[in-house]
C-alpha cells in the first residue's frame, strides 16, 4: 500500500514552494498515492488549484500560528503515522526536521540553499543548476538529489517533452511573468520596457499571479502601452503560454526551470537574495540572460536587453537548446523513484 504524502509548504504570498510541491504530489498521485497539503495559502485561487488537482488541503491561513512550530504538522502526522512528509520552505530548521523525522516514514526536504545547520531528512532535493557546490551537513542515511535533472514540473508541461521550438528571425511575442506575488511590481517595469521598443511589432502577454497586489496598476499600464497587450490572471496552464511566446521577461526561481524545459529564452531579474547564485549559474550556462537585481533595474537598459535578445535568432536558438538539454521533464519521476527507494530502506530497517 502506498503511504500518504503530507506536504508542508505555504503560499504567503510567494507561491513557488507550493507549486513545485504540487508537481511532486501529482507524480505521487500517478502511482496511486494520496497527498494532503498542510499549508497556509492566502488566495482562494490557489486553494482551488490544490483541490482541483485532487489533493486534500488543511489550510493554516485562517488561524494564527508560528510557521516554525512543527506542532500542526505533527498533529496531522499522528493520524497517519509512517506517512511520507515533504517540507518546502526556509523556516523548517534543524529542530523542526528532527521532530518531524521522528514520526515520519520518510522525510523529504526541498532546499534551494543550505538554510539549516543540519539535515535530518531521508532526501534533500536541490533542483538548481548551482546545487553541485552546495554542502549539506546531514545524517549518514541522507540522500542528496542535486541539479535540474530533478526539476519538479507540473503535468501541464509534460506533453511538450518532444516538442520543438522555432526561432523567428525577430521575436514578436513576449511573455511577462513574475510569479505569484511580485511585491516589487517588476511586471510594470517590464511592460514599460517593452513599450519603449519603437518600431517593433511586439505582442505581449502578462501573467498576473493570484497574490499580486498591483493588479490595477498593471492593467492601467497595459492599457497605456502602444503594443498589443493582454493581461491574464491566475493562469492554470503556463506551458501553453510559454509555447506561444518567442521570449520571456521574468523572475528567478522555479519558473526558470519551466522556461528551460520549454526552451523559452528569457531576460531574468533577481527578485530575492536566494535566487542570485541560481540565476547566475543559468546565465553562465547560456540558458537565460541575467539582468541582475530587480531593485536596481534601469527600465531603458532592460528595454535594450530585450531588444537585443529579440533581434538575435541565433542566440535564442542556443539558449533554447541549452535549456532543453538541462531540464528534460523527468525530474518528478526521478524524485518519486528515490522516495520509493527510501521507503524500502526504511521498511528493511524496521524489520531488523
């Protein structure tokens, strides 16, 4: 019998942790497993997304709680001892992991940088390109899964595994996406930059995440743009939009794995400290163009960077090939395979 998977990941307001855990839960579901999200999720759209995918949600957002307190998770785990537990967030420190590991069948910690002093997990997953240099202080039994071969992609992307992207001589379709929240409103900066590309017949699609607080300003900026622009809210199928676009402008983070898989060349802004190394490694590998720190963005400079990429078909082809080579879409399957191996090892240890 496949054990239950309990996912502890929040979307308050950033959504990346939750969305990649949804991809893992979908892979678990494909094997016949059930998943429960013990999460604080601010927006109804994201709560519906969890439910529509067929997963249970025990939402912590309605009550006051300490995100670093393991008690809510331990209480849930007490009802299904031996469950698989997935932690994705930077508040799950060494003490938290140790408490959960004592009750879990297998513990998975998803990590973008070494945020804890010690790891008690059976599996540590770092899907970033720069993961090879990360040193995890951990238990002898811990298996560390490193790099984009383990990138967690949602099912909507998987039909594009054998898809081939074209590269028009001049890119005409631009996708702007800055994740679920975009507190610094980088979306409007990107829109303004695109509107400065005089003489370019660009068409833009702007994706506004479910926790974005700047909806009215974004829509006003879009209406004022000289280029044809559509604004979409809380999109459920990012893959089709990435297939439509010739280039993207967006933030570092989990979206970069999706862009790489779709072979979509992108100008990327660093919107959080923990993205800096990952974005730089992607730029060094020729997968994205890094425009540096979002707080320091010069809109005219951003416009020039977009224009340069839009006019360089050969560069876009190289970026697309590099991305497709880096992320092959089998990451969730590989993680589930490692998870099952950890479950088998745990069962053998209990039998001794």
